[in-house]
C-alpha cells in the first residue's frame, strides 16, 4: 500500500454490474414495511439467489479502501466548482439517462423514469411539492459517472471521513485497508472535528449525495437538503451511529431523512410513468424552484 490514496487508486475498476447494485444490499439489510411498495411486498424487491454477492463486497472493499480524507478534499475541490457542463434541466435528465441500468432486477426503466416513480409516490402520499422535487432530483448526482468517476466514488453507503470509522457502516472490516485507519488524527470518534459540531461541518465520503446537495442547496428547503445530502448515510439514520458529531439541528432533521428513504428504495414498479400526462405538472414544479439551467 502506498503512503497516500492517490498512488494506488484503481479508477478503472468498476466491480458492480450496475450503479444501483449497492441498493440491492441496502434492501436486504434494511427491509421496510410494504406501504410504499405497491406492486409487490418489500421482501420481493432485490430478490437474488444469494444474499451477499461478490460484486457488492468488492465494491465496498474499494470504497472503504480509497475513500480517504484527502480523496474527499480532492473531489470537493474538483467538482464543487461546477465548471464541467451547463444545460437546461430537461437536457440534464437526458444526460442522466445515459446510465440506463440493464441489470437492475426490479426495473428496466431508465434513470429518469425511476426518478419519476419516486417523486410520484411522494406526491401520491400528499407531501409538499418541494419533497416531490427532491424525489425527482435525488439521483442527479450520478452524472459523476459520466465524468469518469468509478462507481465506488459515486454510489454506496456514505460515512464521515476524518474520524474513527463506526462498526455500523456496512463491511467495516474493509476500513483496515484505508490509509486513514493508521493516521493518529482520525482515530477518535470526533477526529478532526469538535464534539457536537453538526453534520454540516463534517466531510462525508464522496458521492452523488453530496454532489446533488451542493447543486441544489440554494433552491430547496432545509428538510429537502438533508434528504439529498444524507439519504445514503445509513449508519446514522438507520443505525444511530456517529452521535458524537450531531447537534440538535441534525437530530431534528433526522425524521425528514427517514421519511424520504423508503420512497427511493421501494417505489419501483414495472409500469412506466405516463410522461405525457405528468409533464405539465413537473415542468411547472421545476420552474417554480429551479433556474432554467443547471451547472455540473
């Protein structure tokens, strides 16, 4: 192992067969009630012959090995300038659709249709329109793959960097390969942070959650921004880990993150949304909250 992450990052390795394959494991670890899964019961989602597949383990081995504190700073500096591309919102959805997932066992719909199913499930339950927009936008950060990022730097359960790893993070044994696990600065529960500093002051492992949050931070209410930024932070919102870093605001926002996640994971069904019928509503919704073009 080299002394820094940059000397051995295998950017060309993509162990998963699909971008959403990590969610397969999420659904197995964290089964939900069936209130949102209309077409089938929750335990029928992500039904594979084996509960733990080598591709998922390999994904997390890479993710936990190479998501270092320095790696996150590098990616934040690179991508949060939002100087890669600018396009109208509807063109951005077409861009995202280059990530059609041919191996997802739950749907053969493209990315945009999955986002519509998520937002329509939220809408059907009578939630505010800004939350419907969160459903529509929550996976937009996956465009990082189209900028050459490996899957382990785009999807996956997220976790704080710069402090000790929790054993509540999936496959915690793989953190032993991470150079940060040997750095004295990062071995306490708070690491480089202060007790109770609040998650907004904590750097998370890099991926589509942080990227889309930064993209949307000027346009959505705080509750929606927490949904975007932390919907993959399962060690916190499902397992209660990292309490040393939380402040009262985080604890208040937790219920909103927990409210959103089932809509993302369990809204898929084989019937594609009727875009012709839905289009006027979503065009008005997007125009209400977002600018004419988005920067990536």
